C-alpha cells in the first residue's frame, strides 16, 4: 500500500470514528456503544425466538405473556435498585454486576424447562422481550453517556446509541433463524438448537463484562452521597407518569408478542418473522439518523410527538387488514417512525434535570415504564388466547396517541436548558 492509499485509509477511519463519536464526546463512550450493540443483537434474536422456544417447551400462549410480564416486572425492580443505590456504589461496580446477571440469565433460560424456574430467572434476570432497552443497563448507560457529552453533542450521542441498538437488534432478528439452519444442516434436535441461542446470550454477557471492566472510574464520593432527586423531582414525576402510559401501550405489543401475532394470524415461520423484524429494525435504526437534525429544527419535544402519532395510526390500521403484504407494509412504516422519539426522549430527560440527578432521573423515569409495560403482555397474551388477535394492536395505537398529545400539552413550555 502506497503513502496515498494509506492516507485515504486513515482519513476514512478518522471519519468513521468521528461519526460514531461526535466532536466533544469522551472516547470512553465507545465501550458503552459497543456494549449496546452486543446487547441489541441478543435482544433481537431473543424477542423473535422466545415465543417459539417456550411453545417448544410445552408451555402455552398465556405462559408466553406471563413470562414476558415477569421479565418486565423484574426489570422494574432492578431499575428501582439502580436509582436508589447509584449514589452509594461506584458506577463501574454496578456495570460489572449487570453483566454478570446477563451471563446467569442466559445460562438459566438455556438450561431450564419448567414454568416456575423459568419465571424465577425471568424475574431476576436481564432478558428483554421488547423492541426497546428495558433492563437495568438502561439507567446505568444513559447517565454515564450524559456525563460524556454536552449540548447538541449529547443528543447526537444518544442518537448513535439508539441507532447502534436498533441496527444490532435488526441483525439479531435474522439470527433467530439460526436454530432452523442448525436443524437442517447438522441434524441437531430443534429444542437443543434453540437452547444454544441462550448460551450465545450468556457468552455475550461475558464479552460485555470485559468491556465494562475497562470503563474509567467516574464521580467523586461526595457526588455519590447526594440525594437521588432534589430540585427536579416534580418534572421527573410528571415525565415518569406519562412515560408509563406509553410503556403500557408498548407492552401490549412487545416484539415477542408481535412475533406470536404474525405466526398466529398469518402462519409466519420463525425464519420469516425474523426477516421481517430485521427490516423493521433496520428502518427504525436508519430513522434515528434523522432525529438529531430534526430536533435541532423543531425541538426535542416536537420531534418526539409528531413522529410518533403517525406510527400509531399505521399500527391501528394493521389490525384491520387481511392481507399479509399490506399488514407488513403498515408495520414497516410504523417502524420507520416509531423510534425517532427514543434518542430525543433520553436527551430531553437528561437536559431538564441537573447533572447530579441524571442517574436517578434515568432510573425513575424507567421504573413506571417497566412496571406499566410489565402488566400489558399477560393481558395481550390472554386476548390472543381467546381469539381477539387485533385488540392489542388497536389498544396500543390509541393509548400511544393519547400519550403523545398529553406530553405535548403538559411540557410544551418546559425548555431543555442544561
């Protein structure tokens, strides 16, 4: 390679590095972005594979919803603990503990077969049956990323974080077809092939553990002794209540249940569902590239609301279509719009509270989300069980529209200025 080619290669590498980490962002953020990508990949194949795996174990549709509910309740409890203890323990210690819990979760789901033990692991573990990040990793990583950037760079960094999560989840959805490939090409029993995916989940937890071990220490003992929430308590409470409505609506149609709905209504195979979720995830990921510039023009709050409402109308329409191509098209349009609020919502929360309250704010706005979302999958599973297949989609869309309008009304005068 000559000097000119080496220069072009170095220049391309520099541009890619600057794209991943915008100007003004601490280089240690790369560790958290890589971690988000690894977890997103696992979340992608777990959400698609989980219902098929549980049915293969001999469990029923209601059990699928019950296990999804239990995972979300456990996530809420873990998030409460993070918010309460974040100012008492070193951040890196909590990161490492979260990774260890992910390892144990993969081993538990991969080795158990009965409902009660699986429910226990679902409650204490990190399994994520939804399209978004609902685990104890969320407040830890969000607050740490908020320390690593300021102003517009923070919004851009959260957009990169969400983009990497969505892209990796899309690729993970394709990996849900790996057990079928193993069955066809190696003769491995189907159930054993599915169990290997949970072992892959555990192995990914090991890789994340090593990443977290490389994180530099942050915060001072004085900062860690401060109260979790003080002057921002009121605004965080209002945000948390509204976010819980959005989360309950989303819990009616977490990816594992949407996968079940597509299988039940249209007879989609696990592989076909995985391909759909790949394209849906890819659209969600690419749409988040537009979130920072759009927020720069119309504001964080307007971006959250006015991209979210059309996606909910698409979801409602999908419940009434009898054609698979039309249904998938509507769901893909929904995917292209529904996640643009993710980085802007995070940036908004981090910008309207003081720096010392960010970990607690991330945690306490996630707690009601997790609890509200946890109640919904069992309800949706029950509706599927009695044949009301379209009801969860309609309810999800209507509630999300109500949430968006309420958020705009309550916070239209609150400006992110920190």
